[in-house]
C-alpha cells in the first residue's frame, strides 16, 4: 500500500496510507488512513490544485459532497463500512 507524507496547515508532517483514489464530478479524491491494517479511522481528501510543485488536498466535511464520494469508494472497495 502506498504511503505519502502530507503537511498540515500548521506545518505538522503526517503520513497516510492511500487506500483508494477516485474521481467524482470532475474532482479527484483520496481515501487515506494512518494505519495500514485493521479497523481504523479514514479521511477523504479532495485535490484542490498545485502549489509550489506540491498537490494541495483538503479534508471533505460537507455531507452533500461526501455522500457520492463515499458511494464511489464503497463500489471500489466493496468491504468498506462508512459511519
């Protein structure tokens, strides 16, 4: 599983494992987690653009945006349960 390092807005470095990638309505999304295995919390990140050769992602929190993205990841992964 691919692991990438992200830098939070406060400058803190965070490493996430990428579980899946998808595109919904022309936007790119990543399903990421801090732990490679087991039941763990996951985040959905949306690609917002590129700044200084780095891709910029934001956490998706809007319920209207989350619903179709969670559905897409559910179809890709099959055994994922979102709460």
